C-alpha cells in the first residue's frame, strides 16, 4: 500500500518510507491511500478472540501487503506482552486500563510496535537512524524503552523543562546507551516545533537519517487501533445490545485518531468523545467551526497540554467538514479544579484511583450523558496512565499515595542524564550535527 501526505505536496511513498521518514517534506502527515475493511466474519468473532489474535487481524488488514505474515505475527507478539482490560465502574461506564506496559502508559503499545517496524525496514547500509521525539510526558518514556538497545537506532527525547512529572522524567532521562534526553527551556509546543523544523532542514537531513516517534509517525498510530478493537470485544461480551462510545483524554489527538481509524475500518463504534483540559482547541472547533491554535497552558493533566494538536490534520481527512466532524466527535473541556473533584468523586464512590487524564475523560462522559441522555449507551473511558505517574497530583487530591510497581521502584534512585538546551532551532541543529557525527 502507498501513503500520501495530508498536504498533498509530496509524492506517494511505501510503508517503509513512511515509517522511516516519519514526516513528509511538505510538513503534512502520512495517511494510507485506502483503508481495508475488517470483514463481518472477523467482527462477529471478536468477542471470542484473544488480544493477540485481534491485533494480528487488524495488522494483517492494514499492513499485510507490505510485511510477511510470520514477521507481522512476531511484531505483534513482541508488542503485546501485557493486557489492556476493561474495568467496569458501573453498568454504563467502563475504564480501559492502558497502563499495564513497561512504562505504565498507553504509548507502550505504539512505541514497541514502531521499534519493531523501524528495525525491520531499516536498510542494511550501516547508516544509523536517528529518532527525534517531542514529549509532554508519556511519549518520551514509552519510546525510550521501546527502542532501548535496538541496534542501529538512536533516540533523542525533547521535553519541556519543569513541565513533566519527576517519575516521567526518570523513566527516559536515566537510561543512557542509545537514548539521549534533551531538556528544552520552553513548552511542549516548542519541543514539537524543533522536531518538525529538523525534518524540514535540508542540510540536517543530508547529514543524518532522521525519523520521528511521535504519533505523527504512522507506525505508532496503527497499533493503537488494536486496543480499541479489543476493548469493543470485551464490552460486547457482557453488553451485547448497547451502543459503545469511546471517551478519549486528548492532547495531540493521536490516540483518538487511532480509534477513528478502527471505526473507519468497520468497527461499529457509536461515537468518540474528545476530553481535554483548558487546552480546548478541538472542543472549541466542534462548537464554533473555527480552528484556532494557540500557545498551550500548563495543567495538572500535562500530557494533554497541547495548543496545536498535530493529528487534527488526520481527523480532517476523514471528516473534511465541520458538520461531518460534529456528527462523529463530541468535545468537552475541564479545569484543574473540576478534574480534582472528579478524581475525588470516583475514588469515594468506586474506590478507583484515576490519574488526572482519566478523570478528565470521566467528566466528559458525564457531560455527554447529561447533554444527550443516550439510550442503551456504554462509555469506555481510556485510562491512559497509571496514577503513580502523577503521584504528586494524586496524593494532593486524594490524600492517598499511589504505589510504585515494584519493577520500577529503582528508577527514582538513578541519576538524571539529560542535556539542557534553549528553545531556538539553530542551537538544537548544531547540537545534533556535532553529537551524532561523533
């Protein structure tokens, strides 16, 4: 299958080119030229299939033309070493726990699969691949661990100084080896802008083979569709006649885009609810029809502090008009105080400890139900990170400290190895040229 740029100013490319380049020359985003449909037989069988069987079925439909079956199955197996269970708070509300991977965040799925894909497609010419990734929290740790020790690939993680939690920072800034953490004196938007500008710089790209591991890379987006299909299958097992909505805490909108991808392939989803904090560019667009990016505002749900979400371009491909997007997406935004109140309410009512991002999702599901009063509806809220990743906020809010899983307790004792840099591109470019030409 070939892949095109959302801006349509770059040539069509193969899957290998889309995976390794990450970003087209015209600064658009790669999209598959066509979307294969999941067969009705496969969808009927979903409730009886394992997570691995479901993931392989979805991957085969999308990638089977480009990757041999035995290799694709191996990639899926190496990606899914952990579960993604739906935990039910009530008959109407489920929590899709996406934090059972090695870095306790949903991005483990995409990062691990992408590492396999890039390693598979990397040309055997001895020239290394240098991955640049901007993170507002979870992406950095997931990508760092997904690629740690992968031969022929280095990773530079750009993150905003003082704007990620200490636990998140320790997960990617203590690894060393082929992972370099760059502490940028700015916001996530500055980090993302540096990465995008690097891909468009001709001199830099002549010297270095660059790629991205953010959700702008199609190989990280595709595997995120796996757990939507799996969650739908889990819900259908016990709630067969009900409409299923997915509620997605959203920042850069890659996660929600992956869910829409699954639906565009035929998964019968009733709709998607985009939940944001006060960085509400997309909910405002859904209300007004005006898309107005702006600088991000710091919040306690910092992985969603994005003022210009990249993946909106992909959503606009599938829903090219305001009316089309409003018919398929619902958007709600909430303040930090509302988020804290929801965390307390869920803990008091259900004994369930949510991180602030999941709490924003819970609020959005409440707001949607109040506004539309949907009949026979089930909401599956994506809990994108373990509460320990936001331990300070959770402890302040609930008066209870989340327990660090035993396998990760050693991280907090490791020294930080990050390199501080200003937010200007010239300094960043010079650093890359010198650091990776050694």
